[in-house]
């Protein structure tokens, strides 16, 4: 069963927006969050602290957009090698974004050692 052409186009646009939405929300927070240094910290660290809900919401919105894009691709990719696997893998990735766990606090040994290697 295939979605109508207009629906498929809308789903594909949603998938296309996933990356820009994630980056815009993440970098906006990075600029505004005190103590956050984009040169040293991963964007996922923004999910920590009192304002962490913003980044977690960003992950969830991005995940929904990726899943929508995967459904759109499933509609338009009818033949070929990736017609089944590409949408399935994108859906799996989107589901992973829907259930983010808070990143390690920057004081944790894992994060400190990672930052030292990057410096």
C-alpha cells in the first residue's frame, strides 16, 4: 500500500528537515548555555542539567522527523537494492533518537578522559 503522492512529498520534506532542525536547535543552545564549549563538548551533553529537556525534546522531534522521512522513502522507493533496507534502517535510527538517555556529565571519568584526548 502506497501513500498518495502529496503525503509522500510531505513525509520526505519532514525527513529532509530532520538534520537542519537538530543542528539549529543544538547550536542555538550551545551558544546560549553558560559553560558549554562547542569545541570541546558534544551536543548530546546539552541533555544534562536543568535545561536538558530542551535537547531531549530536540532528539525526540528529530527522531519523529527521521521516521516520517523513512515512511516517505518507503513510498517512493519501490524497486532496487535499498527499497526495503533504507527505510527500515532510517526508522531504527529515528527510534533510537526517541529514547535518548542523558549524556555523561562532564565531570564523569568517561567524559573527562574523552575531553583530554580531544585537547
